[in-house]
């Protein structure tokens, strides 16, 4: 077994899993190829993410919380495990936090890149380290659905609604530019 560091977590993996994990992220970090895994490697990496994330099936009352315990989204539609790891999916109606487009990501919404960009990049207000994707097109590396938002469970907190024990009213979702 080999120890892999993923964000602030570490986990055990076989030599083959570690090789595929590092191959994929090395290519992504070098901006070479987001679709760098073949079908067999993709299956292995998705099983690895499922194992390390300890995320099982959940019901539709699942919420995503920000570090200050305010809501990012409720309810979550589903968990998607792709080559990049696990991601929670939610729609605009479920979004409860203002989302901001970082200045260095403005090209994603420009006409010049229309049709070339697969997602828009946002972050919740006051949390620039939490990347929230707004999917524009399908991709090979995950079962993302266009017009849905995605966030990694490794970047946020999550609890069932029953644990919160309070109602909240729908607030209009706002998109800002930082």
C-alpha cells in the first residue's frame, strides 16, 4: 500500500491506484489534459474516490454548509463521482449563498470563449478557496449535467437537514464578480 495525500487528508491506495491518481492530477495541474484516463483507469480512480470519500447514498434532505455553518445549497440532488473525485450536485434554485466569479475566470463568461468553455468557476462570497462549478457542457471525465452546480465535499461541510432543525426561506441567488 501507498499513502496518498489529497487536500488535507491522506489515505492508503494500491500502487496501481496511486499511479493513476498521480498521473491524472499531474496532467490536470500541467493543464495538459483533463481527459487523461482511459476507461479502465477511470473506473479504478472512481472506485478509489468512492472508498476514500466514505460517502454513501443519501436522501434529498441533504444540505451543503459553508465553514461558518451557513447554507451553500439545499437540497443536494445527487453525488457524482468522476475522474476528478466526488462532487455534490445542486441547481440554481437550491443555491442559498451569493456566488462570485473570480476576476481571473471572467474569460469563461466572455463571448470570445463561447462554446469552448465546459464550466464557469465561482466561489461563495467570503470563501475564495471553495470552487463551485456551473456546468455548461458534458465532459468525458464525469457525469456532470449542464446547468447544474458542483462542489467537492472535501471543500465544504455537510449535514442532514434534521441535524440543523430550522427552517429557512428561499433567498434569491446572486452572482457577483470579485
